[in-house]
C-alpha cells in the first residue's frame, strides 16, 4: 500500500517512544480485563449449557486456544477446534457439548460485533470518507462477516456442517471427527438448554457489548498518548472496521491487513502516515502480541510445572 511506503519511519519510531511504560501498562491492563470478561462469558455460558467446569479450567482452555488462533489464518477456527479438543482431553467434556459451548459463545460475540460494524460503517462513510475504494473494502468485509455469522447460526440449526469444517482442519484426527458426528443430538440439546434461559442470553449480549466497546477505548487511549488529534467516535468506527477487515483469513491473526487498513482509514482523516503506523503497531502489540506473549508464558509455565510434578 502506497501510504505505508510513504511513511517516515524515523518519525514513526520517535512517535512510538512518546508512550511511557506507565501508559502502556494502563492499556495492557485493560486488555487483561478484556480477557477476564471473555473468560467470565465462557464460564456463564458453560453453566447455562449444563457443563460442570471451573473458571481456571476455562481460562486454561482459552490460553491454549489463543496460541492456535494467533498462528492460523482461519478466522480463529483452528483455536476453536483446539479448545474443543482440550475440553474433551483434559476436562472430559464431550465434543458435542464442548462444540455447543464454543459455537454459542462465538455466535453471541459475532452478532454484537456485526451490529457494531454496521454502525461503524455508517459513521465512517457518513462522517469520514466517501471514497469508492473505502466503500468497496467495507462492503466486502461486511459480507464476509455476514457469511461467518450465517455459518455459525446454520451450525446451530444444522450441526452437520461442523463435521465438514472439522474434517478440513489438519490436526483433527478422523476418530475425533467421528465422535463429533455421533454427538450431534447432545449438541442440539445443549444449545436448546442454553437458549431456554433468556435472561442469561440477554446478559451475555450485554457482556459482549461491554467487551467489544473496550477495544475502541484502548485505541482512543493509544491516540491520546501519541498526541493524535482525533475524537472518540471516528476512532470507534475505525477500530471496529479494522478488526472486521483483519478477520478475513489472509494471514495469521489478521497480521498486515489490520495494520494496513488502520493506516488507510486514519490517513483518510488527515492523520500523518507515520502517526497512523505508530498507532497501528502499538494497538496491535497490546491486542495481539501482548496476548500471544501472555498465553505463551502461561503455556510454558504450565508445561514446566507439569514436568516438575512428575
């Protein structure tokens, strides 16, 4: 992208150094709080689905899942299937029930995310940019997000689709796929049990809304610490839109596409290319590399403690 090559990288690095360790710690703390809320959502949905599992076990599953999500360009599908495997292998949760929990959580999260992106697209195109190339990028990304949610909802209505998706994941063994295929009745019953609890589902939608709104808050704080002159509403729109584009499975974790779209959208608002790139790198560090590093440290310490206890 031309705007990336036109950035003054010396100014970009100088701009990055504006953020103090204390300021970075504040944003990283918000990211840890986000992780906590996501795990709380998982444990509440697990209880609503009739699963007897502890918070620390859910946390363990999600830490491992984060590693897989970060290295597979598959809209987190690799991470979700690994979570189902760990739930069965370590905590004896049947694939059918584990898959139901995963699909339920992902569907609730993506429905809220879709709503926020529709709002963000309207705000961006109305207040920020009317360029045709921006419109095309956003519409294509929205269509992809619609397709993803359609597949999630369809997997609830017709669970057989999950068997087909699982068969395409390299590390999923055939015997596990057969077990998943054999547990579709349990899958349906688990989903039905959760859907009967309307108050719980409403609470989860609200919780997802809070979780997703923490991301533009972190992005806005990065802008404040970098002295980028931008109000909250535009950065809210840009944050959701760049996340949506980053979900398109091109590279692991949306690497590259996220940064490029962030620079493109910020530059269209008059923010200098070097400032836009500095923002993208710091925000990406907090929401991707920091989480990946934290998950990696957790997995490493878990392996070491397991080896020492033998």
